[in-house]
C-alpha cells in the first residue's frame, strides 16, 4: 500500500498453466491516502505483440528491461528472463557496459552506439514513466542507419538538384523577360513608332558615337523636310501623310543602306549621317537620288503625288569641334535657304556666307521694327506723265528707309524684308 502503480513481471496463470499473465496494480486514493488497490490481469502475449512493431523494414527490435538489465518483454520469448547486460558484455568494453547501466538508471532518453549480438548497433534507451523501473530499448544495426542515411542524402541531393534546376529555370525566365522588356524599352526610347527608324534621341546618340569613333572619316549631315506637308495633310488626310512619312523612311533605307544613320527627328523632318569616301559630289548625288525617288509616287498605293524636299547638307570636317546641335543648326540654315527658293533644286551645302546672310536678314528685320516705331520710313511721290502730250496723269508713291547707319534702302529690299517680317 505504498500508493505506487505496479506492473508485475510475467507469471504463470494458476487457472491455466500454459498461459502467462501480467498483473496491474493501481492504488485508489481518498484524501491523498491510498484506501484500496485495483488489480487487473492481461496476457503477456499482448505486450509481446505490441513490441513486434516493425521499423526500418524489420531490421530493428524492441525490448522492455528493468533497471538491472533484466529482459521483461521481447518479441523473441527465448530471451525473456535473460539479462541485457550479460548479453552485451562479451562484445563491449567495461566502460561501455557501465555507460549502458547508467542509461538504464537514468530518466532521460539516450542513444548509445554499442555492439549487440556481435553487430555494431545503435541502442535507444527511454524510461517508461510510471511503470516500475522499466525502460524501453530500441536496437538498430548501424549499417541500417548508414544505408538509410545514404538514401536520405541521395534524396536530399536529388531534391537540391531539382531546386537548382527550378532556380535556373526561374533565372532563365527572368533573364528572358528582362531582355524582352529591355528591347521594348529601347524601342520606345529610340525607335520612331510610325516609320520604324530611329528618332531624335537615337540619331543624336548614334551620331555622336560615330563621330567620336570615326577618326579621320569624312561625314555629311543631311537635314530636310517635306515641302507643303501641311497642305498635303489638309488635302489628303492623316492616314495618307503617315504613308508618305513611312515611304520616305523606306527610301532612306534603300539609298543610304544599313551602315548609315538616319532618323525621323520630328513631324516631317528627317536627318541622315553618311560616311563618304571620295568627292563631295558623292554627297550631293545621294541627296539627288533621294529627291528623285520621291517623284510621282503612290504612298498609299493609289494616289500619285510628287513629294519635294528642302534639304540642307553640312559637311563635317575632320576633327570637328562643333557639337551635334550646332551641326544640325548649320544643316538647317542650308535647308532654310533652299526653302526660300534661293537655290535651284532640292538641296544646298552649307557655307559661312549662308549664315552671314541669314544673320544680316534677321538683324534687318529687327531694325525695321524699330524703324516703324521711330518713323524712319519716307514716302516719295513720283509723277506719272503721258508721253503723247506730257500731261501729269498720276503719282507713284515710293517708300524709302532712312536708316541711321546704312545708306538709303530701296523699295525692293524693303518689300522682301516686309514679307519675312509678316
């Protein structure tokens, strides 16, 4: 009546001499004082069957032993009653046996590597809480552990390999999408969506790179627009004009080839950078070829139209010190001279006289605005006489500009400047 639950070792049943049983004794408490004991019996074979659980494909075995190493239950009945320490002693050192005995006496779960039946094994020892001083032993040959570990390592390596493959696939997918996105962004930033040739940014960047790396090459910069483009737009519509612009881009590809740089800079303005290797006549010949290709064309496949251009050309000197903006500005001056009709044909090559002339004209226009405010214009009346009888039949009013710094300006110059100022 100590108040502790007890399970007996297997004993022979008095009612059946061929059957072994175990007796369970559980105290019943009242006010924390044991009053009586409940007894129950069960066939020892049921515990043996419980220990026959297969693990590691039947290579492992289970034992219930007491703190002295006595085997209480084991699937192999022949070993019941033997002492586990005696079974293991021939195959292990005294120090190893001592470690095993301490494991049986302790309350913690431990795993030992010892020899069992002359086989290197792992023995797991765990006390059975509340059941006498018994412990549950699980014995597993080390070779089984190593084999299982090898399989686990193989499975782990396979899993890692699969993860690496998946990772590489993801990286490839991301790289492909990034490349595709980069191409889309490049197309948006540097390609004209209508004509599918370069835009201003790509032209500016590519020209600077070409001129920087070109060394001693001779280059020509073309800058041109389509004459009366607004009228064509108002007459034939936007769709037709889009076809015209695309056709001009096609002509540039055909005439200058893929090695030259060409782009639609804005609206109906285009630019070309061309490397010429011989005479300047090669430069003008290319420009005339472009103009000739735009005569009597059908941009939409139906409507015939003559497309005329106003083209300015700037011959870039070797070791040119001007930046792209100034070079385009000089080509634009030549284009403007063509647009005014001062050159025959569709092109003009820039020279310094053009810039001086344009500068002078702009200055004269500004001076004329000042002259109007300061009343520098004088009216001269000239008689109109009939030759038959010399009678005065009328007057002609002539305007003269009394410029404070220049000579008296004639009416022809005034007429030209007035048109530009308007």
